[in-house]
């Protein structure tokens, strides 16, 4: 029995090693890969096995007098990149050379710790990325939970030799901050040029130049599985479980697939979605001679006034044969795909596929919904619905903004006008002081002259002073 256990352990270790080598052999190598540990003086800090380098101004930043702060009491097991921060008291620009034009990931890491001389939780600021407003008057560090480390992520199309990021302190707080910055080339197939636009009428039409839009990642959800960390994603993304968003009184089955995911040319690549996303799912399973009349529905709170990209990930990991799984897909209550047959598209089981829809975010509802349900072609005794993952991304509005209805020039000019107002008031105060002194001196000179000329006529002298 002891020998059997040892052999089993060795076999598991071998399989684990083989799996790990297989994963690392498929790692994406981005042409542009800037990982900046802001406010740090340490040469290298590892996060998810990635090296974040110390910030050496002015290598990227225009500020010649950087202000670095340190977390004196970091939380246990807090990653090193959240132990320090860079603080900006005036608009400051970062410029990153671009080797390959196209879509880039831009990630900002925030941890509003309270240092010995500054509470980062009081910060209020805006951030511009290549002329897009990605954060406007950002101030969400009030409660303890909001002070926990957070990452905001964007996908920005870069068509120049450099990517420029500008931090603009707000009018009320006078400072901005950031703990770390990532600027990474995205795979060329990550954001397509065209998607289907699901209009409020329920009709579909083509939405062109999707990859030229600025996108904010609002939700990235793995369905039926545990959290997927950046360590297990070739693009260093985080996928959260779906329980928070699943809205149903019915308990839908979670399914785990232990086999190999069959990525194929023309379908979803490992960069579009990792193995750990496609090997789990939630199912609608027929348990008797009839097809169940039930839908799986997920609801995602959103900000109205924007268009959203909804990406749905599918991988038939539960059917015993192709041609058995048919179901409908609904977005915001409208039928988006009818009688979806995954294997007819991928030509094999366990082969990933995704579909994109652009929808309008209804401000009156404040939510976006995704539903999966049986279709008229669904069969009894088999799987009648499946979903592996959902992504929701906000598209920039007509002001090139992802946060508000003002453009980048307005944010910059409002900050400049504030600074010019201060200078103007200082100059006015100085002029007033000079004028006051000149008036006092002039009066004393006049009084001294008049006192000599009219010493014998003090009353007349007084009347002349009054007239003058």
C-alpha cells in the first residue's frame, strides 16, 4: 500500500509538472510590457511571478521632483507593490514608448493606505490615457473595504509611437496617487474590428471599429468555477465567480471538465480565455422526458449612458456527442442567438467559442442581463443550456470619456484655470500692497510739504488737505 501511494504521488507530480510546462509553453510574450512599481526604490518586485521595476524619474514621468510615500503598517500578505505609492500634487505625465501599435492593456493599482504624513484615502483626481478620460474626479476610498487594493483595467487603441498617461489632481484634494502601472500589448485577436450591435428595438446590425474604441473592463466572470487569478491567465487577468450575479430561485448545476481544452484556429485562443475558464460551466440539464422551461440569468449593475461590449464564452465540455446541445442566448431580454449549436461551429467537443454583442446601457434600469435557456430544438435527456464565462466592458462615449460627459481638454483647462486663478490672486494682492504703500508714502510727502509752507495758517492748511 505504501508503494502504491508513492507511485500515485509521483504520477500526480509528473502530471502537474507536465501541465505547468504546457501552460508556460503557451505564455503570451507582449512586445510592450511595462510594469512600474510606483514610489518604490527596490529594483524588482514580483507579483504573480512578474517583475515590477522601481520607478526612476524621469524615465517615464515628466515630474522632476517625485513625491514617494510608504505604507508604515502594511496588511499581512499584502503584495509589495502596495507598500509604496507615487503622489502627484500637480498634473504629471507618463510617456511609454510603443514598439507595436494596436490595443494595449492599461492597468492602475490603487491601495489607499494612511502613511505617516498623508492619508491617500482623501485623494480625488482624474486620469487621462492617450486623450481618453478613464477616471474623472475619482474618489472611492471612503470605507475600509474601499481602501483594500483594487485594480482598474482598460483596453486602449494606440496608433502612435508612445502611450501617454496624465494624472490630474482634483480641485478639492490637491493630490492624486497610484501604486503601480501596467502597460502591456494585447494580442491582435483579443478585440475584433466588428461586433453585433443589439439595438434597443431588439434588432441586430454591425458595429464597426470596435477595436478602435477605448474600453473599461467592468466585469470578468467565470461561470460555475472558482476565482481565476492572474497567475493562471496568460494575460494576467482576474476572473471572479458568478454567484453574486446569478439571479434564480433554481440551483443550476456546476460542471467541471478534467480533460484537455481543444483550442482551434478561428475560434477562441488561450489569450481570449484561459483553460481554467473553459473547463468549468453551469448547465441546464434535462432530467426527464421533457425539456425544462427555465432560463439561467445573470444581472450586472452598470452605469447608464454608455454602450457596453458583452462577451459570452462557450465550450461544450458536458455533452457526450456533438449535435445534442441547442439553446437560446438572450441579452437585456432580447433574443441574441437562436438555436446555438457550439459543436457545429467548432467542429469538436471541448473547443472554445465566444460571441460579442454591443448593447446600450439603459440609465433607467441601471443593469445589464444575460440569459441562457432551452430552444425549440433542445432535446430531452441531454444538456439544454450552458455558459462558461461573461465579460462586460464599457465603451467610451462621444466625449472620448469612460467616466463623465466632459472631454480631456476640459479637465486639463479646468486645472490650469485653477492654477492661473491662484497666480492672478497673488499678483492682485502684490499690486494692492504696492499701491497701498505708494499712497501712504505720497500722503506723508504731501503732508510734510504743506506743514512747512502753511505753518502760520493751520486752519487753512487743514481745509486744503480736505479739498485735496
